[in-house]
């Protein structure tokens, strides 16, 4: 059914749960999976931390490398093929949702699996959620994994681990 699945990741619980779903779909369909981490340093240009932009950008790129390496390891364990990608929002008016759409197009994705909310904090309140903005741009089917479900799932896993330990 699906042959190329894009899964934006950001290190949040919701994102992790959405990635789990993307892994299941990719494994069941023999599909290629591309975990995608988007670096978005733009808010830094508008406050006092702008002087630290190179350091912050490097930290965000490093986080992206770390998260995509973890995703690649999970893919190997699950027998799912694909190559993770770290992509950076361009400073000329691009945003995370647009970057995800561009990457989905570049990858030839026929499905995007993402969480309903992630680690965007105050920007989500000001600009609207990335998932909502992406849905308006998407040219392929999008599977949204709800945040409440992911948080409840993480809580159940923690309780199970606590009971076993």
C-alpha cells in the first residue's frame, strides 16, 4: 500500500509514538522509512540569544544527528530500510511545516506519519501547531498520532517498568 514513509521526529513523546506507528506501517508494507529532524533556529534571530546563534545552531544540528541515529538503530532492529535526514529551515521565510513538505516531496513520500504536537513550546501557541500547518500544505496522505494517546502510552510503559523493577 505505502512504499515511502516520512516520519518527522523531534524527541518528544508524541513524536516517538508517531515514529513507532511509522515503523509498524513500514514493516507491514515493506516500505522505505525516512525519519526527518528539522532544525529551526529562526526564533533566535529575534531575541537576545542571537549572539549565540552559531552555538545554538550547532546544538540543534547535533540533537538532530543524535535523534536520527537512534531512529536508524530502531529501523535496523525492526528490519525497516531507509535513511534518516536532518534538514534545516531556510532563513528566508521557510518554516518547519514547509520544510517537512519539501522533504516529503524530495523523498517521494506517499505517506507522512507525525505527532499532533511536539517540542515547539511557545511558538506553537503563537504560530499554530506544525501538524496543523503541515496538513494545509500536504500533497500526500498524513497520519496524525494524537499527543494524549502517546503520553498515556508512555505513562503505561513507565508504570510497567516500575512494577517489573
